[in-house]
């Protein structure tokens, strides 16, 4: 429930608006003195949505500008606009419209992007499915979200066997001859349909993200309508500019990849994607396309850094001004190693599917305090509360993280919501501010381990272990203990060629942390179980 706006609140909002306009001007999104172009852009976004509207604006600005590069080559913004016109018309002729829901189970490529644009132009919700889903998850989500159209890559055909009900199916990507398929192929629909613009829908189609599902069935989280000023929440602390080039490693079904994809299109920047992440191919793509921004989740950055200076040095990455990392915690050691390789370009964003942006650590923040997630950008508010809902204002005191911004969602598709205090949404994490006002995330509020009456957050122990050169990564969980209630158990992935023993690791933790934070058990693994976006699947460890 929204509160009435006070005089102080109105003054704050006015100040934020002025700051946001300045941020957008600095990025090149305020076309002064051609303000008529700015108004036309706002109208396109209002009619077609953030992504389809941005594509049409970019096509108008420069009809020959390349918007997307995938493994089949480049497409201009104009080509993307026309292709999505044709696909939207083809679907409209087949009855897709009000009451429909389109789901996509695709890797990153032109078919996925064209589908996203066409859904916006039809005013139909688009559900972005995680490519790591198992059969039961896929079927459950499709039924719960009332999916009527399913667009998928041929490689995922085997996952669709449990999808029930009358769902129309379309192939977005196939490695074989399209003519040999019983299922319609998007490229054939597009080639055989008029590509003139359609009348705008009554309202743009919404994008629905899914939560990671690491603690249960993934929940649908619709993205809110995005105003032009909301872009300032990313651009305030991340210096993206108009007409550059972004390499998108994070998948489009994830909030990290989706947000930066939409923002890059709004800036008229070229976006380079691959269907599967490959660290060396990523470096090759940065060199070839002179990418200024690289968007990753931490496990992807880890794989690039692990190539080592000799391999990384084979590629010219001097064009990179921004390495944008989000999606899970960026360990201090990994951020420091990336900084040593690429320079002061690492930007560490903290947010979630539900709250979108909360804070961003700039390279200067990281230098000052490795591991920090930084400060809130313009338009965002972050506060900490204790278990009784009282605000925590002292530095170095851990509390529950609550976030407010224009990009926060307004509830899950099943009608549920997260806890709200003072108009701010619970992120589900706990953290603390330091004396300089920089935020640190101490862990998930449901991951806290209580051992012998002491509270332990796994991330502190995990980061300490990962700092060792003979450890690639580590995860810590609580397991039942008759005496202490819970005891700590660590899962450690040794570095290549390293010979580790549990006693020496326990002694190392004991030398650096309190005794109650020392893992009683240590198990060595070849790799930690992770989902498609790199989050550790702790339920599998337990």
C-alpha cells in the first residue's frame, strides 16, 4: 500500500528526478537540443515497452547500426525491428493476443531476441524460462503461469514431454534443415509474413522473470513498467554511454543479463551474445568487436581469470571500461584478481530478481574495501532492520536488507509478495554498512548457521578459504549436531594440482577467524553444484 507523499518526500523525489536527468544527459540519452526526439523516444517506450521501443528508436536514429551479433552474424536494429514485426503479425494471424502467455526456453541468440520484441508489440506477457530447468520444473511453471505458446531451441525438445494442455510450440533455433520439422520454425514464419508495423497494443507485453528456485519451485516475478528515468539507477554508478558495444555473457533469462541487454539497446549499443559461455571465446569477441562493457555472473569471471595472464594477454581487451558483475556474491579474492588482469574496471552490482538494483560498487569502492557491494544509485534506498522491524543505523551491525526503487517488482504472479517495511522490500539477505557507508552482504537470512548459540554466516568462511591459492572455491553449510545444534561443514574444490588436507585448512581458519567459525568437517569435491546462473545449490550439498 502506497503512503501519501509528504512535503519532504516530494522534495526528495524532485531532487532525484533532477539527478536522474543529469545522469541520462551524461550517458547521451537526453538529445539536447533535439528534445522532440526525446519525446518521440518516450512515446515509443510507452506504446511498445522498454525493449521493443528502444529497438525502434535505435533503428530510427541510425538505420544501419548493428544491434545484435550472434553466432550467425550481425543484425541491425532495423532488421530486428522488421523481423519482430513479421513474427508478431504471424502470431496474431494464429490467434496469439489478449489472454495468451508466451514462454521461451532458449539460449541467447536472434530467435530469443526477436521473440521478446514480438511479444512486446503484441501486448502479450513473455515468460523467460531457465535453460537449466528439469522436466518437472518446466511443466509445473508452464501450468502455473498459463503458458499458451512455447518457443524453444531444438536441443531442449526432450524437456517438454511433461508439459500439459493445449500449448502451441515453435522452434527458435535448430541445427538441422528447418523444412524437415513438424514444429513451425521462427525463421520460416518471419520470411513468409509482412513486416510492416502493427497497430500498437493497448499496453506493452510484460516481461516475467523467474526466481532461481534454489529453495523450491521458481516463482514468477513480473518486471514493472520502466520509465526513462529508471535507467539512471544503472547509469549513475556504471558509466555506460550511447553507441558503444557490450559483450553479454550472463544469460538473458537472468535479471543481470536482461537488465543490461535492455539498457544497451536503449543506448543504441551493439550487443554480442553466444549460446554457450566460453571464457576464451569471450575474450576473442571483446577484441573483435572492441567491446567497452562485459556483463557476467561471478562464476563466468572466475573461468576467465583462471585462464591466467598468459592466455588473457593474447587478446586485446584494452577497449573494456566496464566489467559488470552481478547475480551472486563476488568474492574479494576474485574481484582483486580480475582487477589485476583488466585494471580498475570491475563494477559489482547487488540486487535480486525482486528488487532489481540495490547498490553498485565502483572500482574506487572496491579498491577501498574489497568485497563491498557499494552504495545505492540515484532513485534507490537501502536500509537495514532487525528481527523486530527496527531500523539499524550503526555501522558494522548486521541486519536484514530492505530496498526501495522504481524497478522493484509488485508481487509474484501467484499473488504472494515479500516482506515490506516502510515501503521497502525485503531482499532476503543480511548485511552491514561500514563507517564509510559502503554496504557488505553477510549472507542469506535463511543461510545463517547457529552453532552453540553463535551466529555464523557462511560467506565469511567461504571467502577466507577461497583466498588461498590452492583453493578454487568453497561452500559452507550447517549440518545437525547433537551437542551444538548445528556444526559447520565445508565443501572445498582444490586448485589444479594442489594437495590439501582437512587439518591444515581447519588450522588456517582457526588462525584467522573465531573458533566457532572453524568447520568441523571438510569434504573435497571436483566442483560445487551450481544452477545455470552460477548459484551454489546448497540443498544438494546437504
